[in-house]
C-alpha cells in the first residue's frame, strides 16, 4: 500500500463523523509575525488547527504544483502566497516529505501557524515518528496539548488513527504513549483517562509504563474508582501491568482505607509471577499494619530480607508503631534491633513509638530511660515525643515529672501545643493542684494557645466541685477572650448549677443554648434530668426526657439509668420498674447498676419483698449480683429486724466469692446494734478487723450507739477511745450519742468534757445535739446550765423546737418556777412555734406525758 505521492493517487481525505462531532476546521487570519522554527504552535494559544475545507483527489494534486515532485530543495519559494495555502496544500507538501521528518517539521513550522488544520498536524506527527529520534514528535505533542484547549481527546485520537489509515502510516504505539504523557504533563488528567480508555477499546495497547503514569496521577487526585476501572480494562485485554502498577493500586486502596484490598492486589500479583520490589513489599506491610495483622506483616518483612530487599526506615517505623498499638512491646523492640542490624540508624519515629508503647503499658520508668538515652545519644526529641511522654506522665499521675518535661520542652525552644497544656491542666486538676492549674491556664491564655477545650477542662472541674461562682467568672473570661463556647461548655455550666440545686438557672442556660443555635445533646438532657431528680422534681425530669425524645435524640444507657435511679430516689421504685420493662421492649439491655438502683429504692421504701423479687429477676436474666446488690438486701433485712436473713444473705455473698466491704459490715453492725444484740455486733466487728478492713466513722457510730442503747457507756467510751487512737474522725453524731448516754447516767462532768472537746474540733452542735444537752441537763435539775445552752442556740441562730421548750417548761415546773415556765411558753409563741399536746399537759395538768404530776402544778 505504501507509495509516493506521484506514483499513485492519494485516497480522498473526506472528513468523517467522529464520537465528538465538532467543526474540524477554521481559518483565522494569519498574524504578521515572524515564523518560529522551534514550534508551529507559537501563535495565539486560543487558535485551533481545524479547517472545514473538504479535500478531494483533484484539489490534493493540483493546488500545490510547486511540490508536485517528491524531491525538492528545502523551502523553495512557493509560487503561491503563504496566506493562500489551504490545509490540502499543507498535507500534500508534508506527504512529499514523508521520508524526511526534519524537512517536514521545518515546513510545518513555517506554514502551520497560518493554516490551522488538525489533519495536517496528525500527518506531521506520523512523519516525525519515522525519525530515529522521536523527540521532535514528543515535543510537538507537548506544545500542542499544553498550549491551548485543543480538540476533545477522542477527536485527536480519531484523527491520528484515521490519518494513519488514509496515508499508509504505521500505527506506532509510541506516539500514543507520548500522547498520554503529554496530557498528564499538561495537567489534563481527564483527557489522559479518556484517551487511555479509548486506546484500549480500539486495541491500541499503550505501554504499561505510560498507563502507570496515568494511574498514578489518578490516585494522586483521589480518582480511585477511575483508576481501578482503567486497570480492570487493561487486565481484560491481557495486560496485567508490572510491579509499579501493583504499588500504585495498593496505594489507592490505602487512600480508601481498604487495606484488605491492597493485600489482595499484592497476592494476585505474586500469583501472576510479577517480580515485586521493595516498594511493593513496603506498601503491603503498611496495609497489614493498618489491619493489625502483625504476624503476616512480620512474615513479609522476613521474606523481604531473604530476597535481599532492604526494608526502608519508614517500613520499620510503621511496623514498630503497629506493634506498639497492639501492645506487643517485645516484638516492637525486636524489630527495632532488626532495623539497626540493616544499617539504619535509630530514628525519631521509632523511638517515639517505643516511648508511647512503654507509657501505654504503664512502664513510665522505661519510657523515661529511653527518653534520657535520646537526649544523650540523639536524635533530639520533637514536639510529638514530648507530647507522648507528658501525656504518659499525666495518666500515671506523675504530674511533677510531666511539668518538668513541659519546662524542658520550652527550654529547648520547642513551642508547647495546646494538647500539652490540656493534658497537664487535667492532671493538675485531678491532683487538686489548683494553684498550679491556674498558673498554667493563665500562661496558655497569655501565649494565645488556649482553645475551647482548655476552658472546658477547667469548667468541668469547677462544675463537678460545685464552684459555681468561679465557673461563671471563667465563662465570662472565655467569652471576652473571643473563645466561642460549644455544647460541652454549656453542659459544664448546666452541671455546675445542677450540683447546687439551682435548676432555674440550669434550665435558663439550656434555653440560651437553643437561642445560640447550638443543639443540646443526650448529655445535656441527662444532666438536667439528674439535676431535677436530685432536687426531688421527678415531673420536670421526665419532661426533659420527653423533650429529648421529641428532638429524635436517642437515650443512652446512662440516660436510662439516670431515669431509673432518679425515680427510685424520689420513692417511685414501682414506677421505675415499669419504666425499665418499657425500655427493655425498646431494646435496652439492663445492667447490674440498673437492678441495683431498683433494689436499693425498694429497700429504702421498706418493701424488701419487692427488692427480693427484682433480685430474682436480675439473676434470671443472667446478671450476677455484686457486693452493692447484697449490701442493699442486707440493709433491707436489717431494717425489718430480720437479722437471720441478713446473715444468710452475707453468707451467700461469700459463697459466690464476693468479699464484703466496710459498708456491708457497717450495715450488719448497725442492724445488730439497733436490735440491741451487741454480742453479734461485736462478732461482726471482730470479723471486719480479721479480714484486714479498717472500721470507718459509720461503723464506730453504730457500735457507740448500740452500747448506749444497752446503757453500757463504758464500752461506748472505749469505742470512742479506739476511734481516736486510730485517727478515725469522731463526728457530731458520735459526740451527740456519747453525751446523751453520759447525761442519762448522770455523768455530767464527762459529758461536759466531751462537749468541750467537740467544740475544740470545730464541730458545731445541731438541733438534735442541743436537744440532747438541754434534755439531759433538765433531767438532772441543771436548769441554769440548760438555759445557757438555749442562749447559745440563739447566738448560733438555731431556733429551738417545741420539744426543747417542753423540756425546759417541764423542768421549771418540777422546780416550782411557774413564772419562768409560762415565760418560756410565751417565748415559744413569739417564735411562731405551735404548742403540742405535751405542752398543754405540762401547763394545765402539771405533768409530762408518761411521767407523774409535776409538783405545784396549777389547775385551770
């Protein structure tokens, strides 16, 4: 089919309809500028190479007689003006230089900018590809693709194929490879993709290396689906790619967070016999590390070593990091040694990972030792290294070392991050080091690194501590510093006011959230519900729950347990049990805490039978009771004076391997003390000591009260002495019980000494303590001292109750001091106290109920 232009007629070059029908030609005016021999595309970048003129055999042979012969001197002066040339003329002349690529390029460089034709350019490209040096073709394509918008990629491809067929050129695959690369270099990835797809469809298979360039660019742009689709088209044509292809596809999978697919590509490539390099192994090891499949990752690492492929520092760093994440420090350290044996120096990433691993294992000493070695031998730690170690120290409650590292970090010129500040701030607050926390907080504000989380850390602590005024001041400071509060900030402020039972303000803050456009979350509603329940307002608490559900916010287990516990707290345990069943129907799975709340609620209501029923239900649902469960039930039996069942429950607890705690023993001791079975109380008290537990104030109070009830004040005082010797604080209840027992026995001096001891410890008597004192003194005829106690109550702004006045009035009646008795009666009325039946029995009949007539009583 090959022949010269003069020996056989050229087939008519008739324009065809292509996939992208657009006008194929236009003839703009030719600018009067010098023609560059370097590039035919140096004119207007917005011009194109289309020409609408039809080319026929006649026009092809007649319009350019000057080049009718195949061999002519280069650039002989044409007989026609350059501006009069047509695309047909240009193609005719180019064909005459079919075997002289450089001459063809020189000619096209001269006339190409005046006669714009895509057809002539494609002919030129085919001619240039016949040259041993194809650089001219590559350069021409690059200029063409990058210089202006050009035709659709499919149109250019169609013209290249069509011109090859019509003018008997070989379809040189290299030209199509150059085209793909030109599109990529010109940042026209869509054109490259479209062209590559079309080539494969037309069975013009580009080189794997060229396709890899397109695939790599697609992956870089996160066009992962397009890259995989193109690869699949290649495979269907029998082109499986090379090791670079595999690496590109695996990287694509990692970008999609699909490490299992990356591993699949690796396995398929090995099965096809592709010789994979260190890059491919490194990528698949990275994928396996993401899956935490360390066993396989280590096997492939060994396989690399056996193949004399040296894993990179990054590969070792990744696998060491994965081992640390999985908590396998032994393997992490082995891999660190393996890295060093490969000739890689210890790098910062690996060392920081190992420090993090030690911190996760709570092996702070090893982490600090490794850090010290870094400081001595290098490499120097960076911000992340310090962050890991500071956070590890804080979590291990070594806040002093954490702050030392923080200071060292600044000394080294490394600017602390807000993460460092927040870690330290939380640690200081947990350690109740308020002064240090405040100093650090102010420093963070001055440095401009404090963010909303920094403020929230401080707000959270203040809120939990019930320091409302301090929290409000901090809130104002946050807003004035331009830090915008978030939902967590509002939740903290709501919590602060709930803690001090200021529910009106808490609700107003909730309303402010809505006005600010913030959406309260489940924590917001749970805090408010808990606050209302603790305030005894179950209706508002349940109302908040209804609002939450109306906003389609699903309750958490914490929310549901808040409702159950709250209802039990306000004495509505039966309702709590009904609510539980409704929640279970909606998918809630009760936990031990849920049942414990209901059991404790029934116990406090005195309904121990219902408590036992819930206990049985709990066991039937496969939940094992814990110490709290048994303690509640023991308390219920003790309240009902069913001490045999209480002991039985304690034995059952022990049989199940649960060790009673101090509270469990305290409940039993209190039960025996109230039934005046001090022998059993002493036995349980001794058992408590034998198991190595230390009695607390509640235990001693129960023992003292029990001995007082059986009038054994010697034993009661002995308990007080033990209590004091062991450093257990003696509270108001213990002192009141001791003073009451001593006054009943007439031991006024010892009682007085205890009262003074109590006052010296800063313990202020309450109404009950004053009642005990006045009653005991009056019983022993110490009316003057009793009146002094009344005066002391006035000084402490404690209003006496009717019982105290009745005691004083009765005392004065016994002493025959009727005038003082009636004066006290009038004083009682002046205080707004309403006399009861006992008051009138004394005043009218001269007697106290249950006692003989008071001497000298007046009869109305």
